[in-house]
């Protein structure tokens, strides 16, 4: 198992071509690959921006949801979230929408434990986020379910991690 294969080649040359076509004022900024995840590829764009591109069809809809909903959530949350700075659209060379986002500096929790002074900030963030979703909010059959329905999948992945 593991991370699914990308359905298409996403590299710096593709990102430059997308920017040249849709956001030419950003083409002067350096671009480099940051990481490839389960659904998306992240590139750094200069010092203050990033680019997030779906690498699989199933993730394309998730990017569209992010582009719609993250700006609506941002004003009510106590810490910054990656709201789209620019939106990219499908082209002949790339079939899905993509985003230019602010680069949020920091270290992810899987790399470094949070500082004790961040506990209240995190609690406030979760309290602000955990409100009933609007009726028109998108449904997600994987993420929007009771945790007990995901228990077997999580356990399977934990076992795979133990084997590494």
C-alpha cells in the first residue's frame, strides 16, 4: 500500500508554465519542490508563497472545496490558515484547479512537539473551528464520519508504521 502514485508528472517546469500562463506577475519568483503528499504536491514560491497542486483526480475536488471554504473560515479562526492568494485553473497541460497560498512559517507537529504556550492557542482554534457546518458545506465520506467508522483503517496504517 502506501502513498498512491501520481496520475501525472508535476514538476517545476509545469509550475512555471502554469504561472506564465495564468499569473505571469509571479513568474520571477524562485520555485522549488517542498513535498509530495497523498493527494497534493507543494512547491515553495519565493519567500512568502506556496503552490498546491492535486496529483490525483480524487484530490481535485478537495482543492476546489478549499478554495471555496478556507476564505470563509479564515475570519473566525484565531490563527492564520492557508487561504488562496490566487487560484489556478485547468489548462491543456494540467487538468485541475490549483492554488497559490501564503507560506505559513513554522514546523509541523510531526517534526517537533508544540510548545506549552501554544496549548491555549490550539484549543481556541479547535473551539472556533468545531461549529456545525453550513447546510451547503461539502460532504466527505472519509473525513466527515464518526471516528469509529475510520478505526480499522487507522489501525491498519499504525501497524504499517510499526513495521518500518
